[in-house]
C-alpha cells in the first residue's frame, strides 16, 4: 500500500510538471526593441485632425533605410521607407482626419525596431493623460524645456499646476495693475510669474493643456482683510464659533480656513479672483480641489451644509462665469462624485485613500465612474512609506497598478518633474530607475495607440473563459490567479488578462516597495465562449513586442474559441474581431 501510494504521488508530480511546462519562462523571450534605434520621439502630445506629425529618430549608426508601419489597432494603414544617411532621421506623416483616434507607429532598421503612439484628438479631455508641475521658482528656461519634452514623450496632454498660487482666496495678487513678479505659495516655497507663464507657453507648443490648481473653499488667515466675510466660512458647530479648517505645518503660510461653497457671496468672490488669474496667465482651466468628507459642518447662521451634493451647483455656476475654461474637480475617495459627475466636468478625477487598498478597489472605482459615462483619472500615490527616505520606486509595484488602471479604462496622474509619491506633489525622495522610465514609455504608448479600445465607445461585456493549464482565472483581482474581464463595441470584444500569479500582495499602493516582479509566462491556452462568428483574433501588450499587435491562430467550434497566448507578464489585451 505504501509503495502504491509513493507511485501515485510520483506520477502526480510528473503530471503537474508537464502541465506547468507551459508556465515556465522561455529562453526565447520576445523583446520589444533592440539598441540600433536609441530614441524615437514625436513633436506633440496630441494632434488636431489634419495636423502633421513630426518624428525624430536617433540611431547608433546611419542606416540604409528606415521602414515605417502605421497601425490603427490591428490594421496596418500605411507603410513607407525613408533613407537615414545620418544618425538623426526626421520625417512627417499626416494621419487620417478622423477625430479621437489612436495609432501605433513601428519604425525598423534591418536589425532593430521601436514603436511610438500617436493621438489625434481635438480636445485633451476625451482621452486625458494628466501630469503635473510643482516647482515654480526662478528657473533656467532650458530646464523647463527639458521637463516638458520629457512629459511629451509620455504623451501627457494635461498638466495640473499644483500650488502655483499665492493665497487660495487671492491666487494672483497685483502690484498696481500688474501681477506680482514673484510670491511664496502656501508652503512658503518661491513661485515666479515668468516661470509659470513660460511653462504654459511651452506646454501649449506641445498641445498640452495647463490647469490652474485651487481649492473651491479655501481662505488663509487674515483673509477678512482681503474682503472675505465671516458669514462665508464653514463652521464645526451650529453656533458659528468654531471655524472648520485644515491644519498645516507651522513653517507654512497659514492653515486653510474653509468657506461654504454654497454661499453665493463666496462664489462670486472666488469666481472673480479666478477670472483675474485667467486674464493674466493663459491657463486652459481650473483644477478644483476639495478635502473630502468634513463631517457635520454649518453656516454662520447654524444651518447644516450638505457638501457632497453641493459640488454640481458650484461647478455649474463657475462654468457660467468662465465659459471658455475647462473645469475638473477632485473627488477625494469618491466623496461627492455623483454630484460632480452631473456637472460640466469632462472626466472624473479621484484621489484614492483608505479604505480603497486593493487592485480590486481601483477596478471598482473606475467601474463606478463609468456609470456616469465619463472617463477616469486616478491620483493614487505609489510607494508611500518607502518615499519617506531617499531611494527608487519599486518597478513591479508601479507596473501592477498602472496595468490595472489602464486596462480598466482609466489614467494615472503620476508624472511631472518627478514621479508622484505623496499628496504634497513637490515631495521627490524617490526616483524613477531607467528601467521603469523605459517601461512606462511603452505603457503610455499603449494607452495612446489603443485608446479607442481602452477608453473609447466600449461597454462592459460578459466573459466566460477557461484554461486547462496550471493556473486559475478569476473575475476579480486575486493573488495567484489571472484576472480577466471583457468590454465590447459593435465590431469586437476586448479581453484583458492581468497576471497576479506571482504577486506577493494585492495592495495597489505597494507602500513599502515589496511587490515582486512577475515571471514572464508562455503559451497559455484559453477557451472563450463566443457565439458571434469571429474573423480575427489578435493580442497586444505594453510588456512585449513594443505593444504592436500580433495576430493569433484560433479555432471556433460550437460557440467556443480556442486560442493560445504566446506570452504574458503583467497584462495582455486579446481582441476578437467579429465578421
């Protein structure tokens, strides 16, 4: 009996080993690019329909020619060959004139390949890729140019100018008829008018929008000397004695005292101040901030204030006073999001805190925002505790989170002069390693190239998918499994597969930087229930092949498709194109 038991155990181990071979890393790992082309850039973050795209490639050595393939999704729409007699090659391409379309451009020498995304959109808010700026001291213009150039490579098309202003209730003060040339912001950091103005112009040259940050209900100490009235404030008691305020460090300018955003007098005062800003600096809009749930708050007269439902009215009134400005508002932990979503904001912005801790929580926030038919941007600060000391971001932690956000149809505000790590945007103790920088280029190229499938006119779709390989699939992110879900449009079904097989934990913030890198897996056979006749199946991933689409062989019998994924690391996107 013992001998037979040992034989059964041995046989079981052998069977498991054979099954798991498909999940062992291959020695023939596909690489996304090689080193002959050292850089590939375009001149703008997005392009108006009919606007030409200027490409610049830097080569290690002159090449006899460059072959360029232009893709929309899986379709190669154009191919051209150009000569490259020097190490620097420049050419232009005019995409089709259709608005709100993403493209992938594949550039090859005889021995190497690089890819880049191109976004043709008349407005940045359809597919927002939000970044930030947080340092506005006297600055060498070349440093500013380098910052904007770097953000352009990530296709950042909107910038939040964090704490650029003087005082919340008077963001841009004047000396006579002219704005001050410099001031200290709330943190007593220097801000210079010319630095801000130059950033706005540099961003505009790249088709990036510039958004002026400010609270909807903030005033500093002694603001009553500037015309802010006591009856405009919010109070923590119904007797009108205890101001509601946000405490700040002693070496900062002041605590922030909160005003009542429903008060008409306050609204008129602040709208006038913001319009003064727009008359002096060519911002494209207002990034409106809040501080989340304040608990019970009251007017000076002791009337309760329903903050969560007040934001729609505030934004609509603001839009009427500044019709040419784009307004975006932060919903801290989704607080007031249903009210914000009813307003004119073109997309929804969520700053994420506890209790939203897991990848599944991020997925559910974006699903909730989708119910308002508006795209999402998440402010989700990575490696939060690790950032208390100097060091580097943990690459796997960042990529797991970005893969989840992008696959779900969102965007992640994370890139500026540095990478975001705290709610105080200038904090920059952690640096991005070169490998992370390079991989994020692929992720942002991917977000642009496939924006029509990720964030376009797609809706949630049912998915029945299984595998006989040694891994389990799940409909929610789970450690040790592959998370899969689907969306659809008229012509295709888009299936996202996210790999948590090797994840060391499931907390998106990866606060201490302990998330481990997944092993690249190969040849995963999938069975997908699909009654509609399918003409093509293809796969693309920001993790391999430069994000370029790869057509897959498949069979479809009795309402079931069988297809094999060639490889997966963090995230694969599989597309079924219907006949």
